[in-house]
């Protein structure tokens, strides 16, 4: 049984203790996270900060390099049949899970089948696997029901993370609190709302890794608190950095800023399953009242790109739809009148607890007021927002997406009918059909046309208001060595030393 830290200490004491632990050993890597990860099980995950923690606990079948290209990990190599429907993965030999059990083809089979279960948030990513054959101990053949262009890209993230089958069976529903992978660090416990503690995996398969003895993730929703901890040395890496400080790093500072393009987007859902957002005219009116350029400048110090689609310029599907519309108050009022909301309406926009999102919400609040729309802002922990989104228990929900290499992973589950991330409860057969064709098409140019056609519909339907495309902005101590930037915006710890 894995030893777990007590869960009832006050968060303030927990942070103090974590700071003492971090300062007592130079071999402990301290990372601040702006939101507390929810469930530590890749099949149940929809938060970026969960992915950051997972990278230390779990290895994936394949990974991404610094240019966003797919590279081997637990699968050393793979072949694809001419019809693009059969993938044969040749697995790494001699790898052990952190509980001492063996990684092999049967473990891959177990994880992929688990990822396809109805309760799994990976089910749509893996649904085209029609047959899994364990060829031998280290070879697994995956047969797809149809060609699926994003398949290998899907395996670079949570769908390709491999849990210990023995641990999943042992802990059952409580596996979300007892994750076991093959990764460089072993989960030791958490103080909810305060810290997550990992310990070096002494039997990690990559020789010489990891470089530090442990990792402590410190939960710091206030970006300024995280910044102060970075400056004082209590934090080595911060996954958020005050945008207004990006250009103000003084000479002789003991920290630096990593600021590079990402694949993601920020914005908010509107619940199309309930009034008033069940009318597309209302949703479109909200969309054209928002000045993205102003938000990018005032809130994010231009360390983001104003956008109007899920596709940043780093993706081949980026097209004309990504150009933000001009603010048009008169047109918005016409749309509201057509929807029977000539006098305006009121709704609640649920936000993360971070100061940047609160400021963005306040700007949106002012922009919508011009057409008689009253916005009430409510700050909520991200994990709570996700649960509200799944249940459809919200009006407006400000939740972004860190982005994935293949465009399908930035759009399909968000807008297709019954998609696992379709919190808007929007549905359109025309959109469904176009996105289905795009994920089955192997030719990139043809896929681009299909995404353009889908976006032509979505800019009128507006189930989600796209605002900006993020950069990856991390604060980092100058003592850190071996950090490897990857455009998915996830911190990888195996190669880091200090």
C-alpha cells in the first residue's frame, strides 16, 4: 500500500511544510500550479494541471519533441498498414511499473480497453480501435474500424498514458488517488488544495533519469504569490507568470521567463441547452460584442494572439475564421431583438480563481453591457468548473484548452453532438459530418478544407466564444538545468536538475 500524506491539515500549514521540505533538499524540484489538479487518473482527466502532474508519474506510448513531432517512448517503433487501419506497436523491453509489475503488451491492451469504457473521457479518442491483438510479450497490433488521421497524436497524451493494471484492479474507484505508472517519479500523497508530493523512481528505465530526488507541486492560484515564491527561491518553476512582468525582468534576477507559442485557446462556453443561450442569435450577439485585441493587450500584455477559432497559427487548420470579428453593437442589438431579447438579459459567467481570468471577465462584463447584457462573475475552482460543465449546470463557463498537435483534438470533442468536452450541449449534424470526415481523411490539404467548412458554420452557431491563443509562459529559476520546452505547454521533469 502506498504511503499517503494526511489530508486534513490547513492549506496554509501545508504550504509552509512544503516550503520547508523544498528548502531542506536542493534535490527537490518545486513547481507551482495555478489550480489544484482533480483526479489523478488519465481516463478521468480534463485539466491541464493534471497533465503536468501526469508527465512525472506516467510514460506514454509516444511523446512529442520540442518541435511538436511524435517521437518514441514506451513504443520504440511502429508501423502503419497501407490502408491506414492497422498500427503495430513494438514496445520497449524490461520496463517496470512503479509497483514492480511488468510493462508489456497485455498492459497496453488493458489500458486501451479501459480508455474505451463509457466512464472514460478518452472514449472518443480511442473509439476507432475495433480489435487489439497481443502478438507477443512486446508487440501489440491495433486494428481500427476506419482510418483515423489523429491516432498517433492521440497517443502522445492521456489516451497513451499507461497505468499499472495491477494497481487499477487493486484500488478500483480510488485509483484516482493512487496513480501508478512507469514514469520517473512515484506518487506519495497530496494535501488537497496545497501540495502533491512525488519521489524519485529508482528503477526508471531511462538511464541516468530522473535528475532530482523528488517533485513537490505547490498549489498557488494567485499568480503574484507564485511569482514571489519564484523570486524567493521557494519555487523553481511556475506554470503561470504575471503577464505584466514579462518585460520587466531586472538585471541580475535569479529567474527567467519562458514565453513561446502554444497550441491552445482561451474562451468560454455558453450553455446552448438552456435559455437564453438556446438561441443562436443570442450567442452570436455575445460573440460580436467582445474586443479580443483589447483583452489581449490589457490582460495578457500581448503574450497571446487574439483568436476566433480553436486553431492557432501553429496548426495547419488555422484559417480565415480565426480572425476576430469587429465589435458591432448595432448588429448585436438586432440579433437580440430577433431572439426576443430586445431589452437584454442577465447571465452568470463562472471563472477560474486566477486574477488574469477575473480581469478578462470584468472586461467582458463591460463590453456586453453596451447591448443591455448584464454579466455576473463567479469565481470557482477549475475542478468544480469541470464538473459543472459535465453536468450542464452553468450559464457561461470560462474554461480554456491547452491544445494538442492535431486539429481534431482541439475541436471534435468540444462541438460534436454528445462530445465528451461539449459542455455547451450544442449539436449540429452538419458540423458532426464535416468533423467526422476530417478525422478520417489522411490528406492534410483536404482536411484543411473540411475544417474551414466546419468553422464557417461554427462562427454563426457560437457554442463557444474563442478569445485568444495562449503562449506557453513559465517562470523559471536560473538554477534549473535540462528543461525541455514542448509546445503542448506541459512541464516535463525527468531531465530537469538544479
